[in-house]
C-alpha cells in the first residue's frame, strides 16, 4: 500500500509540474547534506603544571616584567647545573652576546612560556618542556601531521632551515626551556651541541 501511495504521489507531482510543451518537471526535496567532518586528531594528554613549576614560572615572569638581564642571570645561577649554552660561557656573557646579535633572551623566554608545553619522562622525574615540539622524538615530529597553525608556529621557531632538518628526520633544534616537576629550572638554550661546535 505504501508503495502504491508513493507511486501515486510521484505521478501527481510529474503531472502537476509539467510545462507548456508537455515536458515534465520534477521537484525533489533532498535533506541537507551533513557538514563535512574533519578527521579527529589524536589528543595528547596535557599533564597539569605542578605547584613547584607554577612557582618557578612566576619567578621567571617577575624577572621578565622588570626586563632585567642581571636578575635573569642571578636566577639561572641559583640553579644547580642550569644550562644556557654549550660553549662553556657564563650565562651573562652568553646572553649579552645574544642581545648584541638581536636575539633578546628576555623577550624570547617570555614568548616561549606563552607557547604550549609538553612533558617528557627523564629517569624517574617529569620535565615540563617549552615549546611542545622540543619534547617530541624525531619520529613523532612529522610536518605532515601538523595543522596549519602548528606548522606556522614551528616555522617561526626554527625557520626554513630547521624545517628542512625536520624533514630529513632530525628532531626539533630551536629555542627551548625546561623545568623539572620539583621546580628546578633546567635549561634555556637556543641551539644544539652540534650547532655550537660547528660555529666554533
């Protein structure tokens, strides 16, 4: 019966919609097409900052707000085994030299801490690393897996030569910093050991 009613309705529509020359017109109502659904990217669980890491970030930001390289040096010197460079220069000398080349450690560190972070397990402790790219292994950092925003952010950090290195299977080698879960500030560097040795 339903098939008969459907057929009759279709026939009536064809008859009613005919034009002057006898050619039938058909009006078909179609449900709206569903919106395209992008493939969901796997989400990486973000480990919340510990209170000790939060406190260290607050200390660093207080120094950055005063725009004081001297205070940044003092903060770094208060950390045992803190690394600012791989050329065995003092933090002060190294950061002064960078400033003369147009690389402002204070501005760059502030921008870095505004970026997303990721964690990495090192031994039995967790390190919080900025930017998130610096916590990835080389085989995880695949440009084709990054969205447009992340790729632009990565280019701003490492430039086109850095992107070429990543395409060649090397890991992230740009500016980075890390704080251990107990609040120790571990490093704030802008190059790798190999890059330092190549420039000497």
